[in-house]
C-alpha cells in the first residue's frame, strides 16, 4: 500500500512538471515568433504579433513577467521604427514603471531605441524616485510591524516565564481557629483584622477583669476584719466580676461568629503568583555603517 502511494505521488509530480514545461516553452516560442518579424524588418507585422501575445485574453498570450517585459521592448522598437513615437513611449513607460532599472540591450536594439528609453527614464525620474521612496517606506513599515510583533511576542513569553503560579490549598482546621485566622486564610484581610482586633481587645479585657476580681478576693481574705469598707469592696468586686462575665461572653460570641463566617465562606484553594528572575540574555553584536564628511565609518554595536 505504501509503495502504491509513492508511485501515485511520483506520477502526479511528473504530470505537473510535464504540464508546466510546455507552458514555459509556449512563452518562449510565441515571443520568438513575434520577434522574428522585428528581426526581418516587418515592423507592422511585428506590432500585430506582439500586441496579440501581450493581450491577456489571447490564446497565445505570454504569462511570464520576463517574457512580457521583452515583448513590450520589441513592441516599442517596432513602433519607433514605424514613427509611432507616442505609442512607443506608452509601452516604454509601462516597462519602466514596472521595472525602473530596465535597460534595453544595445547589441539587440538600435541606438534610437536605447536613447528613447534613457529619455523617458529621465522624464520619469521623479515618479520613479517617489515610487522607490514609497516602496522603501512600505517595506520599512512592514519590517517595523514585524519587529513590533516579535518584540510583543517575546515580551509575552518573558512575562509568562517571569511569573510562577502556585496553588495553596486551605485547611478547614485553620478556619476553626479564632482571631480572624480563617478570614486571613480566605484572603479576607479586612475582616481578618476586624476579628483579630475585636477578639484581642475582649480577651485582654476579660483577663484584666479576672485578675482584678481575683486580686480583690485575695485582698479580702488577707485583710484583718474591720479594716475594709465592706460596701465599697462588694461594689468593686461585683463590678469586676460583671465586666469579666460580659467580656468573656462577648469574646465567645465574636470568636464563634468569626469561626462560623470562616467556615461558610471557606475558600478551598488560593492561587499565588510569584516573580522569578530571568537569566541575562547573551551578548549581541550588530554592525553599524555611517557616512560623515570624512567618508564612511564602520563599527559594532551591541547589548552586553
């Protein structure tokens, strides 16, 4: 089966090459037939034959750009020989506009044909230079566009290479801790600090009032009877006890609220992006040529 496919592919390539060869031979043949009229001095006949092969609708039309260019040159020579200068100039202008560096072979064409090409090329000098400038500007713009796309592509690759994304999996057990631990784990920093400050303040108040209450109780036990103002002591003790109860209860409520909120808004995983240092690019050298009053200068520029 593989051999059969190879044979079929070979036959297809052979058929394409055989079909293309006659087409190239036809262009050369048609051009040679029309040129024979010019060589024989039958210029009117040459004009007819050359116009026919230059007509795209003609079955004998030449297709190769080089053949078309040569046919126009012979047509212009025939027209000049017949004294039809305006028609000849039109054909020469087509040649020069399409190929500004074209010059007729002085061995093949007479001097007046070569001179006519030179005259028209001189007359079209401004147009040709403008066309060259436009082409150079278009090529420069296309080059700049390609370079910009390449830079943007490289920058995007560098950005991808510079950043590293890691996935951090959160824990339900950490979300069970008080003091905003679950909120910080979920990335809710404002709520995390809110619970942290509130619970810390309540915890400090609870501990402080408990210490004060225990101190009053100890003081009552160590003082001799009759030396303390009992009503004042009872007021201070009850106040410390009540504040301790309230702050402890509030601490429990706020802590449970924070834990419940952390569980309800639990984030299973968090993506973290880290920036890493890229290696230094290798040095590059670029030749630079300049023109100054004293002549040409040649140097090297590069990135290190």
